C-alpha cells in the first residue's frame, strides 16, 4: 500500500471523535481539539494510508462509556485506539507518569497484533512525547513532537502565583515533565510549533533549545464548519437539521439571560481555567457603564452541570465569575451558559456574535497560539487579544482586530468600544479575518505541509544527523522473530579463558540472525556484561538480561527496557532493605560495582546453610519487606525486587513481544538460572552444571547435554530445532 501510516499519541484527557467534550475539564481543552482535527485532516490526505490516535482507555461511571471502547473507527483511514494504563478510572494527567511504560508495552503488542509497523510517530504534550519517543526508539522510525504547553513556562507562572517549588512538584510532577521536554529537543526529528513565538519565549527556556529541529505549522479550522456568518443568508445555502437545532439552542441559551438581546455581543470561550482570564473581561465590562449601554457580554467557560461537584480549581473559577456578575449587577446584560457542543454549538456561537456586530475577546496573556481567535475570525467576528504570544502573530498576519493589554480591564473596554462603535472598522476586521484564515489557517494547508515534511525526512535516509537514521529498530526484529534463544553467560557460554564451542555457537547464531533473537541472561550487572562482549567473541546481542534478572536491555547499545524497570519497582524498598540487612549475621555487602538500583549483592560466610536462608526470609517477612533472595554456589547472595528474576524477565519478554514461551530456548548451569529453566520454555542444562540444578533432572522436558558450555548450548539447540520452524543451516 502506498502512503504513510502515522501514529499520534495523546494519552490524557477524554478523547472521542463523536461529540467530543472539549472544555469539560483542564485536561480536555485545546490539545484534544487539536489532535482530533489533526487526525481527521491527515486521514483526508492522499499521502496518508492510515492514521491512528492512541489515547487512554477509561471505564469510569463518572464519564461516558464511549471512552471504554478499545477501537473507535473515525473513517476508512482513521481510528482512535484506547490503551488501559494506570487502571481504568479517569485521572489527571499529572498522575499518569508512573504508568506510561505500561502504555508502551501494550502499544507494542497492538502493533504486533496488527502486523503493521508505523512509518512515523507524533507525540502531543510531554506525556505523549514520552510515548512517541520510546516507540520511535524501538522501531527506528521518525519522531515528531508537539509540546502544546511547556513545563518550564508553566512552572514560572505557578511560582509567580505564589506556589512553592515543593507544592508545584507535588502537584504537577514538574521535574519529570521538564526532563522529557529537554530530551525531546535532542531526540525528535521534527518539533512542530504553532508560532515562532513559542520557540523564542518558551523553548528558549530549555538547555537543549539549540538542538531542536523546529517547524512552524499553524493549526487551522475546518472551513466546512467555521464559515462566515453571512453565508447562511445566501440563496444556495442549506442548513442541516442538526445545525438548525444547534443555532436555535445557542440563541435561546444566550438570549434567556439578556434584557436586550439585539445589542452587539462581546464573546469569550474557553475552559474554566485561571489562565483564560475571564474575570478581567467581566471587570472590563462591569466597570464601564458606557460599554454596558452599548453591548451585552457572553462567557462560555467550559461545560458544567453542578458547580459544587466540580474539581476545586474549576469550582473556584466559576464561582468567582458568578460573584463578579453579582458584584457589578450584570443581570440581563451578561450570559454565562452552562454548556456548549464544540462541534455544532461553538461555530454558531461565533456566528451569532458576528451577526450582532460584536467582538471576540481572548484575554489569555502569553497564549501559545490562540485557536479560538482563528475560529472566530473564520466566522467573520473581529477579535481582541494580548500583544504577546501567538495572538500577536495571528493578528499581524490577518489584520482582523486589536492587540491590547488583556490584564488591564480599562484597556480591554477601550478596544471593544473602538471596534463596535466604528461600523467601517468592524467590517474591515471582519472581512480581513475571513480571507486571511481561509488562506493561512486551514487544516488542509497544515496536512499538506506536514506530509511534505515527512517526505523530506525519508529523502534524507542517508543523513546521519537525523535521529531516526541512527536508531537500531530492534523492535521490528523482535516482533518478526521465530525463536528467542536466551543463555546464561558465565560457565554456560564462557568460563574465564575457556571458550569451548563458542566459535561454532556464534557462527550458528549469526547464520540464523534473520529469524532468531539472541540474548544473554547474566548475574553480571550492565558494566561487567558489557566488558564480557569486549573480551569474548560473542554474537551481537538483541537482548541482555543483567543483574540476575533485574535489568533488561536491547542491542549492544544497552537500551533500557523502562517498562521492566517500572514493573519490578513495585514494593521495592532498596534503602530500607540495605539498612536492615546490615544487621543480619553471616552476610557482607559486595563491592560498589556489584550493586544496582534493583539489586543488592552480598557475600555469605562458608558456614551459611539452608537454615540461615530460611532465617533470612523470616527476617525480611517480619519487617514486611518483600524481596527475592537468590543464593548461588553458597558464596553469593543477591536480593532483588520480588518480581525480578531471570525467569520473570523471560516471561515479561514473552508478554511484551507476543512470543509464546514455547518459542524460547533457555540455557544455564547454576541456581540463579533455575526459574528460567523451569518454565514453559525449551530448557537446556549444560553438562558442567552445578549441584543446585540436579533436582531438574526429574523434569523430562529439560534437556541435559553431554557437552559443557557453548558446545552444550549448541547441542541443546540442535536437539530442539526439529520442534521449531527454523531452517537448519549447514
């Protein structure tokens, strides 16, 4: 099939294509609207064969069951794919960070199920960019990023509002968010921004800004939805019944608040967010009697049912708006409707205000872009906005309104009066807005530029400066492999200077590299394992299980499996364990280079017995410390997270890469290989095994070899080969 397969990632918020609940809360605002319209516009481009939007699957009685549908088909080329991540309840985006690796693992499984690899991934916001960046690394494909809102800027705003750094970190996980944003500046192949101002003022706060590959592509509006107010008066215009109902509903919702609905309408729309600055607009209107005589005011502050049941921040904002309405006695002059349908109602709200010769006010200071300004302009409604941020670029290009100090009520009032009192000026701004948005701010234009950028990326496949060109694409090999071979290292493949059979083993692995994944599972940590690959002529690894199963890496670049780290971190109390174990007799901590984030290693005294091991388990149990304890050759003791072991790592790899355990061959020689050899995999015990594995001889499905070390591993592989679909190479 020709054309690109694009995957978009936006895990937070309530995302559905049919009747999206834009403005329901602070996680369901402009970003949700952006990704839905991007999904739709890309699906209509001839250069795109398929586009999927990945988001979080939610089963929560507080929200519609539409968010629990695994796949929502938008059209024949576009879908919304929902992944369970961090449970099924709806939760704020700041609480998702610890669960994103689960999202990645399930996305890999989804891709494997579909047997269709994406050509490009595009992340949205820091959490979506973390997901897209990881998928890009795994499959070696271009990574496009869009920030939407940046952490450093948000942090500065919160500090100015009086929040302490500690409170900010507690509520917003800001360090992790900023770290991801710094990273994407280095790893993204393209960073799409809506305005140059975002680069100059927001990304400029980041250390890695000089590495960012920025492209300015402003989002747009759908001209079939956001069209000029006067089109409805054209003889050829026919309005669908749903739109007629929306127009009637919106008119009624506004007019029921007003004594004189025919006056020009001052309008503002956004979610109930402090940054939207609705309070200042009400103050501008409430403090100016002349303006009240000239016009009415309508504020659409998101969607609400019962304010008392809303989150505290939104409850406070909406309560303040109603109190200001009361303070300035704006009854009959101000409308504050409870809801609006973004798809049907919002365009009609703009057109009603335009028909009444009103004005739209976006009072957000330092707005990244200002999509509402473009929507209002496309409907023929003049606008007022801040002279900073994205609105400045929009108004300079469109010449469709006035830039003013939106934190000054008097300045807002003066700008409104200037426009609505001058019919010629109103007509000029209205006409300019319609023409300019049609030419400069359409999603069709966005999609054309976007696909052109992807074309240019793929034309530069030999350019080593591009990030995706240098990625290992190990995920494609792991997804397509027929067999995984995972072997212990020390005393199984090599023993000091003894490398018997290693040359033949390496030749076999290399000859089958197209269909066989090779991995080692070692008690060594990463650094010592890496040293072994320098010392010995081992096959190039696809998988490395290190520190007795507490680390998983991919390729000789040692790319960490963060999903595994997140999985084994559950109830792992390393510092507490280290403190308590210092009191246990008969063990002593090994050197620093033997320790790891998820492994504590000890020497045991010669007289350490099975009874001592049982005492150790009781010692930990009494202190409610969960851990896995592994004794090797009665000399070495490893304490791991209770979820970590070589066998658990193999089972995790089987789950993640959708490879049945029966398609794994595992090989080992000692006690810390035991659980890796005891499962459903095809197990090999080499002839030079330690006494700890003698008990496995009772298991008829485990093959004990005649030859030691690598010769034995190769003997075992050849024993199992007739049971696989691997071709035997001579």
